């Protein structure tokens, strides 16, 4: 195996595994004090928050695939996949090894398209979005399997773009939005979606999945276990979070829970591995709370900086009460802020629904405006 060494013996090497929301935050924050190596298989940062908008409005595609080349001024981005992570070394699929003084695990989670993509190539991903967009545009009836945030948000995007479409949402739970949320938060999206004509079938399981692949145009009929038939022209799976932590060596893998999340200390370090941190979706301390990735990145970066400089004490992460913003198209939706209760659609639209936080991540990645789409 070949080896990638530190750029300077005087600067410790911090390897950040994963170039999503948490990964870019911690990498940028430590670029001035360490030799930062960001390992990410995708050739561009994917702004998943706006992925559902890009499905119904392909003009958004250039704004959800953002290049990494201006993220770091001193460090570097290695386009590769980590296949084995040890306490002091990261081994890549290419066979290269990166020795590390500190490691930050920020590999996030897998989720079905279109909320997330499963390809490392931007061109291929854009093609997938465009094909699914055309199928969706030509469909009269849409089935969304999953009544969590993704299913609701996708329904809202579809009905905002095509008010005449018939959208059916199924869910195994008795209510939408599982989690410790205010009952009013569930009532408001239900009201908005049903007012737009969406049908919510909760406490509902299908006898079998649709015969076509998700995101493809093909009329089908499926049946619920209660005997109700649902006919649609296209469908999408809107459930199924899987944390990506299968690359840890035996020693570090002892931190993995039965569901694949990683137990961390209040300082966001793996138990028994004081120089290995885990943040974002994979950290069991706030599992599946994507909005917390930035906060965790800031704290992990601050703690690594403290360990490097020896100046100050390590900080502890405090898990926060449930909070969420669920836009239903550019102008609809509802949300809940920790300790502040439910916020109305106009607040959700102002904070998230219209711009989808794109400007924030363009700034982090050093992009002054929308990334240009190749060939455009």
C-alpha cells in the first residue's frame, strides 16, 4: 500500500472521513491549525437539503452539487472511500493509507433517492434527477411510501409545482412525523397537505412493493393489508435511514450500536479512542438529527484545536430537544424550535423553504454564486 504523509511534521494531521455537512464544517474550521485531509468518494458536495426541490425544479441542480476545490486553503480533499479506519490510520479503497493524529468520522447515512444519491459521479446523479423529474412530470398519480419529514416535504414540493397531481402518502405509524414533537406540528402539515388534495393513509402497510423501480413512469396498482387498492404512475420510497459506519476496524467497532450508530463521549470522541471523533447522523448522541451536524462539527473542531494547542479545556456537547423545519414547497410548511413551540408556514418559508440554505453552503465552500453546470 502507498502512503499519504503529513504535509508538515510540525502540523498534526487531521483526517476527516466524509465530506457532508459535518465533514466540511470541521475540515474548514481546522484548516489553519492542522494538515487537514478530507476523504470523500463524491466528486462534489451534495446539498441534500435542496434535493427534493431539485427533483421538481431541475434548475436547482447546479446549486445542490457544489465543488470542494475552494473549501480548504491549506488542506486537501482526497476523492476516495475509506474502507478501514483505525485509531491512527485511514485506509482507502485505492490502497493508499493516511496516517492520522486525529480522525473525525462524518460519513452520515444512506437514504433512498431523491433525498440522497448513491453515486459518486455528479453527471450521473444529475441524469438520475432529470430522468425522475420527467417521470414525475408525466405522472398523474404519485405514491410516496413514508410519512416522515421526507415524505411530507416531497409531497409539498410536488403539489406546489403541480397542484393537479394526486398524491398518496402511506405510513406504518398512526401519525406523521415520528418523534418527540408537539401535536400541533403534526396537525399543521396534515391540514396543509389535505387542503391541497393529498391523501394520507396512516397505520397502513402494503402487501407488496410496487412492481416498478422508484422514480420510473409505469402505472401500477398495489394493495394494503386492509384490502384498499392504490393506483399510481410513479412512486418514491421516503423512509430507510442507514448510518454508514461499516469501515471501522475491530477495536473502534466496539463503539457501534446494534443499529449501526456510534456511541460517543460528551466530547464527541469514541469511547476508548481519545483522538477519534464522530459527528452528524452517525453519532448516537443525536442520531438522525442532520440539523445538529454543524453544531457537532463546531464542537469537535474546537476540542481538536484545544488538544493541538493545549490551550483550555475540552467542551461537552449537550443534546438538544427535538426541533425541525418541514417546508411544503416554497411557501408552506411548519416547524418546531426547541423550547419555542410550533412556528408557522411564513417563518418556515423565510428561514428554509424559499432558499433552502443554499447560500450558507456556497459561502462555506467558497462559492460566490451558483456553481456552473458543465455544458451550460
